[in-house]
């Protein structure tokens, strides 16, 4: 009787173990089918769409600001020059980062040296928008805020930009922020 019970117990144990293995295999199949729905490809499409959308919107806003600055040719030329310089500097930074595999962009149809054409155009537009901000700061109330020296010949706006840039620089070197734009842009504007 004891042998028969041991025999049935072993058979049940083997059956339960097989059921558990089959259930785990079934769950893993479901996970594989569910989670491997070509997600890297989908994320690449989403990222490419975001970069393209941001570039288009920023370009349209920059175009509107160019029409606003058309009355003052000095600011118009300065904005185009600033945009071009920002685009060239960004291209070299992006090229260095991509070539050292510090970051990568999704493959696009319009790319130059593995850098999507939208990214330098985005920085061109940002350079124009930066000059437009300076154009807006040239009106009389803003001139008073900008031109009033507070510490060592720096104005309130410059101090605020330096402090925000230093804060994000520390966050970047700590690893909390992955982008250099958050600290490089405020410091360069200041």
C-alpha cells in the first residue's frame, strides 16, 4: 500500500512539474509574442516623427519671427548668421557624438554622416529664435532689465541664464540629465 502511494505520489509530482513547465513555456511564448512586436522599429518611427515634427514647428515659428524682424535688417542678418553658426556647431557636436557612439539617431532617408538633416535645421531655427528673443529684449522696458549691471557687469538675465546653465551642467555630469542642450544653450545665450 505504501509503495502504491509512493508510486502515485511520484506520478502526480512528475505530472505537476510537467504542467508547471508547460505553463511557464506558454507564458514565455505569450511574452515573446506580446513584447517582441518589432518595438525597436516602432520606437525608431516615433523618434523620427518627433524630431521631424519639432523641426517643422520650430522652422515655421522661426519663419514668422524673420518676417517680424524684417523691419530691422541688422537683426535679420544677425539672426540668419546666428542660426547658421548654431547649425554648424551642432553638426560637429552631433557628428562627434555619433562617430564615438555616445548616442545614435534612427536611420532616416535624409541624413548626412548618420545625422538626420532635421537636427541641424532645428538648431538653425533655434538660432533664429534666440536672435528674436534678443530683438524682443531691445524694447525699452527690457533694456532696463538687461542693461542694469548687478554683479561684475552681468545683468539679471545673464545671471539667471548662467545659474540655470550651471545647474543643468552639474546634473549632466552627475548623470541625471542626458542632454547637453539644457546647460550649453543657457550659458551660450548668456
